[in-house]
C-alpha cells in the first residue's frame, strides 16, 4: 500500500513545554490508522501541526508526495487533507445542512460578483445534493434544517465527520470521534468509518476507547512524551512493555 | 414641518445605508468596526473634493467615493488581520479619529476646520428646499433599497455563509478550506464601500463638509441602530436606523408634552429616554427587532 502521509521530525513547543520532540510516522493509503498514547503525549498537537492550524517549529509534513509543512489550514484542506475537532465545534447558528455546505470545495458563489448575479447556482445545487446524501448516510437528515447548536452531543460528533466528508478528502484526521458518545452510537460511527474507508478515504484516528481501536484500527501508532513510541497491530502494541509503562508508569517502585 | 420631516427621512436614509455597510463587516463577518464614520468621511471628502476642485460630474464622484472607502477598508482589514474583539474596536476607532484629524489639519487639501462648502446637490438649484428634500429622500431610500437587496442576496449566497462561519469560528472556516483573511478583506472592502458611498451622498445633500460632522458619536448611533434592529439582517439594519432617528429626533418635542421643565432638564431627559428605550428593546429582544434565522432548505434530493 502506498504512503499517503509522512511526518518527519515534527517539533513544536508551547512556551517551555515541548509538546512534540521529533515525531516520525507515516499513514498508508486505505487504512484506518490509530494514534494513541497517554494524555499529554502530543497527539492533538501533532494533528494541529499536520492540519496547519498550528505551525510546527521544525520537521516536515508530506501529504500525497507534496511538502505541506507550514501551509495555511484552508490550503491543506483543499489539497485533500482535512480534520475534525475533539470538542465538536460546528457553526452553531447555521443549520446542519449549511454546516455541511460550508465545507463544499470549489464554490463559485463564494465570490462577491458571482454571488450578486446568482452565479455558481449549479455548483451550489450539486453541493446541496451531496450534503443531503451525506446527512442521510450519517442519519442526520431528520435534523438537517435544525441549527447545529441544537444538536445532541452524538449528533454533533456525526456532523464533525459529515463536514470533513464534504471537503472531498483523501485523508481525514479524526480527533476523538467517539469520546462521550453512547456505546450504540459509537458502534454506528465505527461502522460509518469502515464503510467510508472502503470507499477510499483514509483515516488517522486519535481515540481513547481501546476496544474500538482493537476492532477498527490497523495499524496503531503509539505516542508518548512528544515522540512515536512504537507501531504495530493492536495486539502487538498492547503487549508491548514500553506502551504499558507509558500508560501506567513503570514499575520502578514495585 | 414637512421639510423637517423629510430632512429626518433623509437622515434616517444615511443611517440605514451606514447600518447596511456595517452589517456586512460586523453583522455577517463579525469584525467589530468602531471606525465606520471614518469611511463615511473618506467618501464625503472624496466626492466633495472631486466635485468642488476638479468639477467632476456628481455620479463619477459617488463612484470614486465608494472605491476610496473600499480601498481604505481593504487596507485596514489587512493591517488589523490578527486583531479581534476589543482590540479591533480600539484600532478602528483610532482610524476614524485619524481621518478626522487629518481632515482638520491638511488645510491645503480639505480646508481644515473651515471645511469645504458650495458642494452642488442634485437639482438643488432648480428646486425649492422642500422639493430638494423630497427628491433626496427618494434618492437615498432608493439607494438603501437597492443596497439592501444586493447585500441580502450576498448574505444568502455561499459568500454570506462563509462570512457567517468566520463570525462564529474562524478556525472551522479555515479548516473548511476557506481563505479567512481574503474573505475578511472582501467583507471589509464591501462594507466600507457602502459607507464611502453614503458619505458621498451626505456631502452632496448637505452642500458642506467639515471634520466636525464626523464625530465618533455617529459611529455609536449606527452601531446602536444595527444592534437594536438585529445584526446579520438587512431589514434589521434599516429598521434600527429609522428607530434611532425616531428616538433622537422625536424626543426633541418633549417640551411640548412636558411643560414646566427647564431646557437643561429636557435635554437630560431626552438622553435618558433614548437610553431607556434601547435597553428595553435589547432586554425584550436580545437579538434585535429582526432576529437572524437559521436558513431552511428543501431536503428532497433531485
């Protein structure tokens, strides 16, 4: 399988805190790769740097053969790499459908002059059809015209995924897609991700629910203290002594 | 009295046009702009100077004023790209004061505090004062209507959707693939262009411009108009402007209703009444008289 994303020596500090101390990993196309590690390992910071929301201090991010290090987030999204947020942050006063439409790429109606003369109506219409299809797929059609702020927690998580899909991505970074979601819906989200992966979208997932990772993700990348610790199948990393130490602390005193 | 009422209708038109311009910058894109009177002044001076010094036709001057406002707006948006909220408010307020002080001091160009007088008005010579007010009221409200329609269209378009997204959460808009700064510059230029155009109309209506006319108080009134009317909606902007003029002007007649008060007391009471009315409106309807609605779209896929 081909490599879709490569991260090399990524570093980032926030004042004195060295959140990333030279992270290296790669994500192969067609996988649902997990990124796990204890709190403070630097997983979210890695996402911020890869998606362009926070510029890295050093290192490189190569997406689909292109060096995207330090690009603005909008440009990275247009290149085919998009992300969701850990705490769902939809545009609360826009409807679910408008939230989806916001992520539609190549909309001529976003230009001032085109918007005045109702240009880009065809593109908008096509995007609307696609948004409805995505809302239907994610069981959001019932609430498609509700304000995004009025959704339940689980629906907001689904909307996060739906918005990312609207951007026509090749790779989606999911930051805790099932945190705080009930087990039934979590299973449903996992099914969606499997289906979308079969449709050709690659996922890199930060998640703390190990049972879900065990069933959904391969391979699993483990981070600790701003570095990649190890990588392998879930069974391999779960059996790894270093990983156990990173999560539980070493047994120095036992 | 008819002339006075018409003059008030004209002023309500200026406020409505300014509130519409502000609505693009603040109502849709969420950038607080306490310097809007500066763009209004730039438009007024551009039109006045072109007309008086270079004898350029009025319509050309109006276009130039809108462009001058737009350019100033785009520049200010680029300069303040990293500022938000209170900080943006202070810088924009400073901008409008710089415009006013420049107009006061660059005497060779603006005539300083003496201002520029004898600015021609459309058909002014051929009409009675009442007739001129009538024509101008029609003109300004016609402009308001066309502007509101055009901006309403923009607001309902994908362009408006991106501006709203930037207002609510810039990071989401960026991750959605939208170049945030480019959209902010466009919104600022568009709104400031409307403000500059309003300034040009004001110069030709009043026949005289001087720095004194461009006090920050105008900005405050327009911000109040938009807040009370409803940020994010064009109808709200227009309604709020009429309301603010009705409150500030209507209270002039308090001494007819309340005899036996000294003029000073009347003046104080007037301000208190305006303040109270706005507090009541915003308590009763925190989103303004015309609240922004979540758009409902047809769901059946074609």
